[in-house]
C-alpha cells in the first residue's frame, strides 16, 4: 500500500510536469489570443472564426458514445494516443505557407479548417479518457491543492510562452511569425506527452460492454444534484466563452497592436498564479460550492467593466490590464470549485466516474460550442450597430458583455442549489476567513 501511495504521489509530479509543457503548447498553437489573431490575420470573418472555435467544444458531444470503448481500452492508453496524435496534427499547420503560396488563401483557410476539425476530435477523445483517469490518480484530499499548485506552475510557464510569442509576433510580419511560434509550441507538446506516460493508473476495464449503452450512460441523469451542477456550469461557460473574441475587440475597437494584445494574457496568468494556491487551500478546507460562488461573483465585475469601459480614454491600457488581471484572479476558484464538487461531491464511486465525466464533458462541449457560434453571429449581423453615450459606447460587443454578466448571475443562482461536498455555506466561509485575518492582526 505504501508503495502504491508513493507511486501516486510521484505520478502527481509527472502530471504537473506534463501540464507545464502542454500549457506552452496550448498558448503557442491553437488556443488563446495568438491563434485568434492568426485567424484574423488570414482575413477570416468573425462568424467563420466562431464556427472554427466551436469545433473544439462541440466535438466533446462524442464523449458519452465512446466512453465504453475508452473504458475497455484503458483511459491512459487512449489519452496518450490522442494527445500524441493531436500534437502531430497541430504540427501540420507549419505547411500552411506552402499551401497558401501554391493554392491561394481560400485553400489555406480550408486546410486550417480541416486541421482544426481533426484536432478537435482527438482532443475530445483524449479528454474523455483524462477525466476518469484524473479521478483515479489524484487523491480527493489533495485535489484542491493539486489543481491550484498545478495552475501556479503552469501559469508561470505560460507567462514565459506569452512573452516569447508577443516578441516574435510583434517583431515579425505576415504568417511566418506565427509559424515560428507554432513550431516551438509543437515541440513542447510532444514533451508533455512523454511526461504524462509516467503517470500511473488508467488500466483497461475488461469484460464490460464497449458499445453505447443508453441505460448505463443515463444513470447520472437520475441525479437531480448533477442537473443543477450542469445548469450552473453551462450558464457560466456560455457567458465566459463569448469572451473569446476579446482580442479582436482590442485590436479593432481599441486599436491595440497585436503584440500588446498577446501580452495582456500574462495579466490573466499572473492573477491565476497570485491566487491559485489560496483558492486550492480554501477549496480543500471549506468545500467547492462556496469557492465557486465567490469566484463567479468576483468574475462578474469583469463583463461589467468591459460593458461600461470608456473606450476613448487615453489611459485605457491600465484599465484593460486590470480587467484581464481580475479575470485571472477569479479563474482558479472556478476551476477548484468545479472539480471539488464534481469529483468529491457528485461522483462517489470510481466505477461510475466515466459516466458522469463523459456527460459533463459532452455538456460543456455543447455549451462551449454554442457560445462562439452565437457570438460570431451577433458580431456579424450587428457589425454596423453602435450607440454612443456620454461615457461609453454600446455596440455588438456590448451585447456579448451584457449576456456574460447576466449568465454569471444566473449561474450563481443554480450553483446554490447543488448539494455541497462539505456542509459549509459561503457566508460561513467568508466569516471564518475574516475572523482568522483579524485575530492574527
């Protein structure tokens, strides 16, 4: 038993090391501001960008249908195969300049679209395997700290990746600068796969039905507590995902140069690093529900700030920097709260983990796919809509900010109905923290 515990602890270190390199891969390739600016550089309109971005989450809908096969083949094996394959597919983006040179820009856009579709499918299959595997290799009593510490370390790596990318893109011209960034990201991605192969667990479950079984997969739907959890997470995710167009808003509405847009991501990462361990500690001590309620309330200030932003101000950059930072300060609480409630509160048995996690993943995929489609459509049809007030401007982006704000309030309402993993209210948590602070003074 002692050997097994030591192997699990060692596996946590390898998992964090893998996340570090995977984070660099994500920031430098197909996620974040860099990729969005890359698509914008290809002159792809917002509604088509919304469709491309929706591929990533929408493919998560396959999770319940492949969960039996993943369980039979082994979560670790499926994850490693899909993670290696998706890095290989992402590296095909390096051929894009030749495609455009030989066949034109439309062929290049079609090529990028195909790569994203295949990448998104591999990502969905890999993450379908990861969630139940994570339930196995991360002990519940360390889950909050693991999430927080991992976030801090990977956030630090992300800071370096963003600085590197902003320098390359800021000094370069055309898509060649983006190709340099993507090539560095792909190398980091392959290293992350190797480290994840050293994490224990994820063995195949033989003797179970591998085809889609509606009766087995429907078990979590009888859990009313799980329903409220999905409603809350779906609302918050829909609002949050519409902010994917924020880099284009900064570039086109506030006239920020691409290098500065990319560097702003570091403010979000810095916020994550500053509060990551604190959210993890609070989550393990007080439970997931008060943590996620607090983080959602804190984040609600962000869309309100964007909505009433005075765009014509000469000193607007510090305000934008603060909003990015505030978003980062709140995000670890959301992450810690979600996984504590899901793994430590809702899922009580490892044998049912894959059913809950596959449905959860399909749900966030469906919602996360709708959001950029909806946002891109709004930006397209209301591209000329604008009302100027004395202190702020109301346009298509303002509508997205307003929806984001409203949906986060609605998410707080539903998350309060979720049965807590620890019977501590948000008020009790706040009073306890305040009492400890003042007693020490």
